C-alpha cells in the first residue's frame, strides 16, 4: 500500500502575531494549536532531533508605533522596546499554558533573535540588489499635513479599490486580505493619527520585482496541484494574483468618451458590455495598465483594478523598523514590516541553532532538498506568504544556483474562526475573547480538541463558548442578540473533549482496574485477537494520511469512532469470565494505539496514560507504531497502581459543580 511522504528534516512555523497586543482565541485556536499538533506529530514520525518548531512576535511597523503612542497617552512610561517585550512575555506565557511546544518563541526586535534578524535582513537585501531583483521607484505616499508626518501602512485607513474585495479595512497600499495597490487608488483615505484626509507626496522606495517570477509561480501552481495536499481555496486565491493586469469599469454614463480614451491606451484586450455600459480591459504588463489608469483618471472616468502581480515594496520610512542598507542615494529607510516578517522565521531558526550550539545553519534546513518547511497561516495572509514570500525565496534559490522550486514552504492556510457568527476584531466593536481568558472556563485539552476539529482547511467555523458568553452577559458586555440564545443547551465547545473525558477515560480506567482486580497488575501473556490488530493498523494508516494532508478534524473523527467501538467491544465481552483475559489484552492494545495517535492533540492526558503503563517514550515513536504493549515490557512488568476515581483527562473545575 502506498504510504505518504514525510521528509528527513522539517521546520514548522506559522504566521506571526503582532507584538503590540495579547493573543486572542483566533491566534491560538486558528494557528498555534494546529502548528503544534503537526510539530508534535513530526517529532515522533521522523525524530524530534529532525524537527525545529519556531515562531515569534512581529514587533516592527507603523501599527506598533500607533499602539505605543496610544499607551503613552494613557500613562505608559516605558520605551517601545519595553512595550513589545511586555507583550512578548505575555504571549509566551499563554502559548506555554496551551502546551504549544515551540523550540523557540522569539521576537523580531528583541534579543536573542534581533541581532540575527537585522543581519539576515541586510544580507538578503544586498543579495537581491546585487542580482538585479530590486528596483528603486518613486511612488506616492500619504502625508498628514496636520501632524507634519509621513504616514505608513496602518497609519492610513480606507476602502480597498480592488474589484470584489471583501476586506473590512484597507491601509495605505494593501488591504486586510493582502490586495496590493498604489496609494492613490485607496478609497476614502483617513489618517489614523489625526483623523484628517492625508495628501500624497512622491517618495522613493525599494521594490522587489515580483513580476519577473510570474512564470515560476505558475509552475509552482502546477506542482502543488500534482502533489495534492495544498488546500483548494489556497490555489484558487493564488490563481487570482497571477491574472493579467486588468481594469474594470462599470456604469459609465458617457460610454463613447470611454471608447475614445481606450483608443489612446497601450495594447490591450477590451470586452465592452453595451447594455450595462461597462468594460473590462486586460493588459500584457503592469506598466501598460498604469499608463491606462492615468488616462482614465485624467478623463475623470471611475474604475477599479483587478488582482495581479505588482512590485512588492520592501522599504518605507517608519521610525520603528530595521534600517535598510544605504544604496543609490537613499539612506533613510527601514524595511517594511511585512517583508521582513516573511524571512523572520529563517532568523528564528538560525537563532535556535546558535542557542543550541549546533554546527549547521538555517540553509541546512530551509533550502535542503531532504527538508520541508510547513507554515500555518490565516487565510487573510495568502498573498504575503504564498505569492510575495515565495517570490523572495525563489530569488534566493536562483542566487545560490538551485532550482527555483527547491524546498519552498508548504503553506497551510486556515479559514477564519468566528466568535459566534461574527468576525471578531481587536479594533472592532465585537472584541474576541483573549486566549488566556478561555482557560478560566475550559481545560487546555478541551480547547485543543475543539479547535483542531473545526475543519478550518475547508470552511470558516463558529466558536460559541457558552461559558464565556454567559460571563460576558453577566458583566454587561454588549453582544449580538444571536449569541444570547440557547445558552442553557449543550456547550459544543465540550463535544470533542468529551471523547477524552468520557469515552477514552472509561476505557482506560476499565483496563487498569480490571488488570489490578484479576491479574495483580500484570498483563496476561496471550496474543491479541487478529481482528483487533487489523483494526489498529487500519486506523494508523488512515490517521497517517489525514496528518499528511493536515486534516486534523478527520483525525478526531477517526479516533471518536475507534474509541466508541472499543468501548462497545469491551462492554459486549467483559462480563464473560472466560473472555476476560482476551478482552483485557485487546483493550490494552486499543488504549496503547489511541494514546500514541492522540498524543499530539492531548499531550497531558496521554502522558498520564504512559506513566501508568510504566513504559518509556518509545511508546510515541512511529518506528514502533505497530507494536503491542508486550513489545515494550517483560512478562513480570508492573503497571503503576491506579487509585480509585482517577481521571486521565480532566474536566474544568467549573464543569463539576
């Protein structure tokens, strides 16, 4: 039977949370739990010494400047470094409380990673510049007249000009869904720092020539479809960014005027809709579209642009940023926070290797043909990680004379996790629950199981933690009316945890109490029923394929059925005294199999099972995945005595009253 491929070495990482705020439930439930499950699985599948799991706080940028200044206005007395360090400590503590097993949770602006990150940022810039992948371009940038300040990124808010965009907010030159555009295209811009309408000024910035990687990006699409593990909506989203440059014009009252302007444009394909007086214009390159946009603006014809590859801005002039190298007379710029956050995981890998006194460096992991990089992100960030970031890494491959497709990151985007039926936002009216807050009502493993089962590989999911919502309503928090209904019914947040606290607990306890009652705590020395072995191997094979495809919800469904069937088999046979020994041996094999497979999802409870089995960590090792318990023990082996009413998987104290 064909087996899924796993590399010899792997990096696991994810999108970086901003370093200017606490972690809310979406950070942990939508990203970190998923990446942690996969890192834990890979450690037992290919060896823990062959897996590096890193992430960190994205510290730099205008957004952090805005938050820091707000904090100062509120009495904060520390520096901006202190500001991000405070949040970094808080974020790290929350991740630890959720059993997120990072080898390193760093911060782009803080030791020990900061110095390495600055150095690598400069090295990458120099390499791209030397090899002709960068270009200096004078573009328009927003300027706040009232504050006498250049505005960057999130210091400007408006509406996205891209046709069909559903983003809630757009910033200076990119929206919350990653669409890129020129600042003059932003609809209804407003300065965040003064509330006034900013003006545009010409300013030079460095851009990465993403257009020249269009062919390689399309080739990668073919390879990803052939491999068959990339999520469909990811590939569809990338396809949108690889479309030819287009202009879309609708409801043009002076249709003949539009036709006249089109005749002055560079070569293009035009589709006119006479009935609706609309048109779609498609160009061969971005330069021709820009010329045509100027003609339309000059004729006062309103239009929107379509998604396409645009030069990716690398620099700006935010004070709180990594200084960019001085080149061609430009000497006062810093890296834009988005691009430097894309290579920050490389810096974190290098930091970890140096902290561990390892002889290898990041290239032995990031661009090694025997290695893979797995990067879990939110769907809003597909453009940055799967288009712009991949282009940057393709350039590094070409510079170092490798095939451009060599070991590019496998991007695993997750759909949104809604609070109730609404998308909660730290900056919106509906605030998301903080990750730490959830632990006041649920156990870590209840939450890990629930978030892992959300099937975010295909659809956005609603998070409806009834215990939290009840507390909010008691405290007078304003919530949508739909969230206040049916609060006395079953709390779905507990559903997956009940597989552990009810179904699995029952089986494990039954096994230990029975072996203590009838066999003095020693496992009977008889073979496992062949059908039980076959069922275990079937679940292992299905589990491995689901993990290969990052389908964690499917894993939980498989384990639910497996454990319920194991309990039914136990109940059907244990009352027959002639079958007690066989039933016990078979059930212990099911307990052992489930413990190994659930260990990445529920590490605390499964570690308790291992403790009472009195078996070493080989129990988790995939090299022994098909081995029964008697492989690890001698005939005289004693299990640890299980006291009455011991739970291997716990409910939250608030659920026991």
